[in-house]
C-alpha cells in the first residue's frame, strides 16, 4: 500500500474544519477534501453559532480585524404569529457583551473560508506542514474497504489511504450509507426543508432599525403563521450589513399538505406586518433551500463509528431544536473536535479498530451534545405537534389583541381575556395536556 495519512476528513464545513484544526494541533498528517471550489462555497446564508467552542479552536478570534463572524447575539426574541399579529417574548442583556461570546451570527461562505485559513495557519505551525493538506473541488465517490474496515477514499480515478476517515459530509450522508451505518431511506418525519434569503441594508439603517450597537446583533425565532399551517417555524438573524431570514418546514407535513412551494411560503412570511417592517427597503442578495435534520434522535445513524471511520455533524444527525434555539453548527464543531481527539488518541495506540474508536462515541455521550439530544426529545416532539404552530400562537395573538386594545368601555380582567382566547382557538383540556407535556421540558 502506498504512503497513507493518519486521517482523511471528507467535508470542509464546520465539522470537518474543526476536526482538521485539532488534527493540525496534534501533529497528525491529514488530508481534508471538500467538493466545493473552496470551503464554504456550497454553503450560502448562515445562522447562529452558539457556545464558546470557537474560542478553543481560534483563541481571541474576536480581536482579529479579519474575524469571520458577523455579530454577537445580545438580543433574543421569540415571536408567536397569527395572520395579522405578533406577540413576542423579548430579552436583551449586556451580560452577552463579554467575549468569548455565547452566540455569533455567521455567513457560512465567509465563515467557513475564514476558518479554513486558520486551519492552514495551524498546518504551517505543525510538525507536518508539508504533508497535510486542504484540497477543494474534490468529490469523494466511495470509501475504500479492506476486510470490512475503512482504509481510504476514491475520488474519480484517484485513491487516497489513511488510518482513519472522518465523515463530515453533511445531511446528504451518502458515504455513511455506503458502509451501512445509516439506512438507505430516512423517513420524511426526521428531515425538514430549510429555505433562506439574505437581504442587504445600509449598515447604519440596519443598526438603527434593530437598535444595534457596535457589533451586537439580534436573533428572532417565529412560530405560528410563519409556516402557514405547515409544521415548522421561521427565523431572522442580523449580520453586519445583511439579515438572514427563512423558514424550516417539516418534509412530511409539507408533502401531505399538497406540497406548497417553500419559496412561496417564505414570500408570504416576509409580507407579514411584523416581518415586512423589519425588511423594508432591503436588497435581496441570495436565496437557497436545503434539507436539514429535525433533531429527532430516531434519525441518528445506527452508530457513529466503525473500523477506521467516524461520523460527525449533520452526517450523524446531530442537531437540536429545543425551543430556545436551533443548535446545529455548534454540534458540528463539537463533534468534529471530539472525533479528531479520538483519532489522535488512536494514533498514540496505533489502533484504529472500532473498539479503539468507540472512545468517540463515549466522548459524545459524556458531552452536553448527546445529553441534551436525549434530555430534550420531549421538547422536539412537542415543538412538532400541530398545537405549537397553530393553536398556541393563535391564542397568544388573540389574547394580545384584547389585552393591548384600549377603548371606551369597561376593561375586562386579563384572566377573562385569556379564557376567551383558549375557548376560541383550543380548549382547556387541550391546553392542560400541552402543559402536562411541557412540564417535562
């Protein structure tokens, strides 16, 4: 067999680049291959990278003039919508102001390319500066197997060998399926369609409109009319001089409701009075749609390791929407780090068998990532119940209309208004059942 790498990483997104950074820092000889023209080329729009893990990979990243993030999250908002109205839970605090920030907005094409440049710098500082590579524009067609173990990759007519392969290929995990870790068919219940648009503003207009200072930013999640009767919800995040706005729509429910076009639903969402006010005067720059995981733990592969291979990020179905936030990029980063640490430990033992690489699964299970995915499955299922995107936002907005309307008549008690709203849009029994489920969150 020809000379081989310690590790090959398939995919130059956040999971793959995080793994590559740890490989470089541990002086491993590695090859990262990315099918796009550069890392991030296949990723448009963006979202919020939660947590402080980035500071572990790139210390003091926020101080660099070329820092790849857009804004840090200082202002959080959850909005319930019906066709006319919006009722929001709003939280802003300067405790978010201190780096390392608890959440930053990113545009993936820019951020991934920036993170790749930091990986290149780490390679240059490593013991194998001339033997580790980031190679774009390479489509991996097949994993190479010997005696059931993964030993490398095939891209076109070329083959590359390694002691271990880290799969960071994203939600369309064809290579994970090739080796039998993921069933060929994943039920539509476990995936969603994400549609996103990036809209540009004059930076001062954007900062004035959203009451932003310096590099502070807003994240806003929407439930109810945002998805127009389809399971799902909406989001809006502020970037430096743009906003990312979009919907996440359940694939199965979208199909069962006759297949309304996601971009039509997005256009209607953007015309809602609460959203239109925020987007007025902006210039649309880009639009994208892609498949995402829903965070249902039943969609995870049968296992995330085997002889000579580890699976990370969305290729492993690692994503969670517990109602507080959609956590995907931080899960990708954390799993990429843990996978590379497992490879580094396996290299010390010169053992890349499944028994050795099981340490990755053990590290995942011990981390916040799998603890939260297991602990908040009730929240995942509750958020995808019809009441959460129909009855609940409708009764919130109905109550808001009554509570905040002042006219020349005796004012009713808030409790009476709430009872009316519940009767109009649901029932006391249904709300009690919902509350019983919610108490376990």
